[in-house]
C-alpha cells in the first residue's frame, strides 16, 4: 500500500446477495467500497465509492462478511483504508 505498509489480504469473503430489484432487472455489476481495516484485520467502516443502484449498494455496504489479514508496516499491525470490490 506504500510507505512499507502491506495491503490487507482476504482470508475468506462471502458475496452479498442480489437485491430483488436487481434480480428482476437482470442487472449485474461491481460495487466498489472503501473499507477501513483495523489492526486485527477486521473491517470497521464502509463507504460506497462506485455505486450501482437498484439496492446493490445497500447490500454491499451493510457490512460485508469478510475476514482479512491485518496490514503491517515493517514492525507491527496497522489500520488502513483500502478499496474493495
């Protein structure tokens, strides 16, 4: 991520369900979130950076089920803000 800080790495990720509105419209795409990952590797806050609409943004930003390895600088775990799709 720069400055000697490693990027977060997903250990597992459960994709959010499609909204009924998007399913009926047969709409698909990728919502991009900005996620703050704490020192324990837990996602803490989510912000939609690239929205899609049709209820997909809400599904994606309602707390993605993901576990991450904590980011580290040369010596210790650190909190970072990272993009996520």
